[in-house]
C-alpha cells in the first residue's frame, strides 16, 4: 500500500516480508498443515513484538496505531500466512483495550503479547447473516452470574482460543440494537460445546453451543445491554485489518500474474503479448491501487466520530470486496489449470479473498450501511 | 427447454413414461447424492461406474451410439425426450471420456479389430478411459504438445508427460496425442494412440484441485511400449482424429451446460429461500440479492432457448458451429456467476472446509444445514469451466476471426 510510512514502519514491513518469504513460502509451505504454519508464525510475530503493537506500554505493548495494524495485515496477506491476528489481537485485544476490566487486562494482555493466549469472537448465529445486533443467544442474570444459552456459528479462531467473547441478549427484541451484551467466556466453562474445523481460507473456526453456561458478572465486557457500539467499533477495526490482508493478497497475485504472463508461452509467444491479457493485468493493478487507497483512508478514519468512521469503513469493505474478487478471479484465469489446484499459492490466495467477502459483512451489506450513513 | 411444453404423441408419452419409471426405479438415494455432491465434472467414480452398468443392463448404455454398436436407436424426438428426462432426473455424471469421446473416434477411424475389442467394454462400463491431451507446456495451445512416440519395429516408445487428466486414477485406458515427427506445421506429426494404463513405465501423480478433491493427475511416460495396432488413424495424422473428437466434446457441452444452468438457477433460488437476510426476512426477498438472481435467471432463459435451437439443428445432422461457440462463452460465465451467488447466499457457512463430509459415504459429520455443504466447492471448482476446453479469450479470438477477418 502506498503511503508515506515512517522509517520504523518501513523497517517493520521489510522485516515481515523477508520473514514470511523465507519461512512460509510455497511450495514447501503447501506440505505443512495450516495449524503448524500458524503456530510457527505466531512465535515469530511474538518475538518481533508485533503481537504487542496496539497495546499500552504498561502491559508490554508499543501503543501503535491503526496504520501499524494495517501494515502487519498487509504483510500477512501478501505472505498468505494463516496467523489469527484479527481474532486474537485486533478483536480480542480491542475489546480488552476499550472495555476490559483492569484486572482482566493485566492478566490477559501480557499473555496475548507473549503469544501464549488466543482469543475469538463468537457473534454470528445461523439466522444473523451479517447483522451483529441479530442475537438470539440469551443471557439471564442470576445472582453474581449470567446464564448463557444459544448457538453461534463460524467463530474464527475459537478452536485454539483460551477465551471467547460471546454476544448474548440481556434485553430487547430479536434484532434490537439495545439489549446486546458481551461476555468473556472461558473455553473450559461447563456447558460449552465447541465443534472445531478448518476453513477453506486456511484458518480454523468452530460452531459453538452454549447450554446454560455460567459467566461471572466480572466477565461482562462493557455495560449490560449496551455492547453494540463497542462491537461496531471493534468490528470496524477488524474490517480494516481484513481489507489490508486482502490488499496484501492482491499485491501478491498481481506479482504472480506479471511473472506468469511474461514467461508462459502459448501460440509461439509469451502470454504478455496478447492484448486482452495486457489490459487485464492493467485492470488488476488499478483494482489494487483503489483497494489500497481506501484501506488506508479507512485506517486513518478509525479514530474519528463513530458515524464518520463507520461510513468510511463500510465504503472500504464494499469496494475492497469487489476489487479483490476481480483480481482473484482474473489471477486464477490467467494461470489456467494450475490456478484451480491446491498446489499453487494462487488458488489459496483466491480462496482467502473469496471468503474475505463474507467476513464482517459482504459488499451489499456495507454498501447499504454506507448509504444509510451518507444521508 | 421444459418437457412439459413439448406436445407429445401417445407413443412419445409412453416412451417418456418408460424413461421416467426407469429413473424412478433405479436412481437410488446414494446415486442421487453422488449427483448432488458433484462439484466439477463427474460424480464420485464408484457411483458413476454403478450407474453405467445399470444403464447398460437397460439397453441405454450409450443411446446415442449407432444401433450396431449397442445404441438405442432413438428418433430425434426420443433423443430430446431422453435428454430432458435425464436432466430432470439427474443421475450421477458418468466419467464420459470413453463413451462420448473415444468411442465415436474409434467408430470413425478404428480398424474392425479395434472396434470389436474396445466398444463393447466401453458401453458395458468395464473399460474407463482417460483423455491424454494437455501437457505442462501445451494447454490451450494443444498442438504444441511434445510427448514423443518413437517408432521401434511394430511398437512406439513413449516418453514425456500429460497433465490435467481428469479421473486418470480410475482409468484402465487412455487415448492420447503423441508426437511422432517434427514437421513443418505443429499440427502435423501428431499421432493418436490407445494405451493401456497398466503399461510398464506409466506413473500417475495426483493433483488435488482447488475444492480439495482428487480430480486431476499428471501422468509420466518413461519408455512405455505401445503396439502399433493401438494407433487410431494414420501415423502423423492424429490431429484429424483430435479435431473430430473436439466436435463431440464441445457439442455435448452445450446441451449439458444449458440443462445444468437451469438446474443451477433453481438451486440458487432454493438456497436463498432457506437463508435469512439478518433482519428477520428471507434472503430471497432481499432486494439486492433477488435483483442479482433475477438478472441471472433471465440470462439462463435466453441461453436455454438458444441452446435448444443448437441441439435441434445438431439432431438434424449439422455440426455445432459458430453460434454454439458464442453461446458456450455466455453459458460458462452465467454458471460461474450462479455458483458465486450460491456461495454468497450461505454467508459465513461458506467457510468450513468440508471436503471429508462430501463423499456419498461421508468420512465426517457435516457442519451446518445440508444446503451449505456444496456451494463453496462448486464455486471454486467451476472456475475451471472457463479454463478447460479453451479459455474464453481463445474462443473470442476464434469468433473475432470469424466475424471480422
């Protein structure tokens, strides 16, 4: 992504790019299980101090900003590294930073920074599609505990998380903004069933059933029934991080395609001589520039007032979804049959880009959110 | 075309009932499931194999073949009814390279011995053929193939490799193009060979496709000996056979892809009716989603009607021509858009990697409701639809030559 990065940021980008290219590039990488790659990458990120970027110094962090997160995610995306930075650091870390009780922060943040703890957000339900206020899971107060009952689907990173942030309704009707609460739930809690699986974009996720899970009042994150603003804020940060990851993947695909059409020969000449393909390569670069620009603009808007922030973030997601899908499909097509295999990284980038479409809301959802906030 | 809009005579109605009751009786739940789980071209092999044997027993192992080789002797109308009822019943897609591609070439170019030896085994579902065309350096530009066949007495000695050979792991035979000479034009000096997969020196390496399935293979040939009696057509003139075969490959494509498109559109609609919009309504009623689906459905209506005209013309004996190629581009693009919309419809449930649950006898329990099992692998696998059989870019170049030069 084009930006006047500081010297420190430039050094970090270079270090990450070298690390990922040396340690996790194809084809060697394709022979290792995704979870092994994720763990190895996590240790490296901890050692580089990258896991502590957004946190306060008193917990061992370096108080970086949204641009730092974006550059890390761009590098992860470019390197196709399945490190769960978004669920653990951006989302889990974000909830702790903005609304974590101090005792919990002091306990959990240093473990996060050291790479010893993972976090996950369980907020989507079978009927909720992309609406975070559509919560059927219930939380009922009983003495100094809440009792949580319901089901969550596709909670990214839940299989390796120590704690889950779970949304549950403490009041209001099914899709009301009011009445949504956020709880920190230990994965060891009685009554919690976790059905783990790998995802097509090489992460892990789980479907979760809460059968009367007891949560201490001290593990309520934020105010009871008023969590939606906090959730929207943290999800907006996660969206920008995911967009930066997609932009990194687009950059890698564009580079692969330039290399491929320059070297692959058909009908007596390299593919780069065919005008239709030359134009497509240019359009892919246009898409990348647009996506990168909007992602940085959105990153810089994250500290703005909520309505302004949300509008720019939704603009970003709506656009990056489309630009990334265009680049992904074109890259597979340009590579021919090898593009539709699991052997080349092109197909894997494509899968990541296509599943990114759904994460935290698709293009239609965010276009509507953008329009609603533009009135 | 919809069979219910055909005006049938009493005889045709009886024929249709016969076909319908055949499907009703023989398409067991596992065979139906095999068809539903198919993400790319063919159903899980074992079920396609079973189905071919059932067809053969009923006398319909290869209805479109000439009667002397076991064809059903359908009239063109019966053929149409058969195709429409088949699309409606949806049996598992059989690995068709032998029955639909190799067999017509053997009938046209083969010796009597070759016909007598190969054809009965194909129609009976005993022999399964792979297609050895593409090579690592020759894909859309097929004629630049390099696998060499050197004449050695009454044998050829083969060295080189073939790639993207779909289902070669299930094949006991392979028809292939090999270079027997370097001549002035690259289309010259190619020879068409019929080779046993168990020949010493053949090694098959699996290639897992983007949907996580063992679809493709790379086949290495090291000093493989093939008797010259296994040559189809003249030495150095295999390109003529290959071109003849491509007529069948592409002609079959139109009928199938139009029928498949209609089914696919209905499938997306059904999925959307099972999904919710997140605000308390059905996804199918979401204006943004339904608009996208509606535009694709209109495209499907047009393509389906146009394909019927191509099929009817082909039944009268003409080869699919220029219009079929135009239509083919649009059909493939429509299908890809529909599969993308299906994946969009299932939202977060597009994510789980469910390759182990997608066997007729699943190796693990599926995640989520039944309708979320297949959209993601079908979307990913169908990206190959604009790669196999020539990219749209290649076809556009052909068509542009036809229109402009």
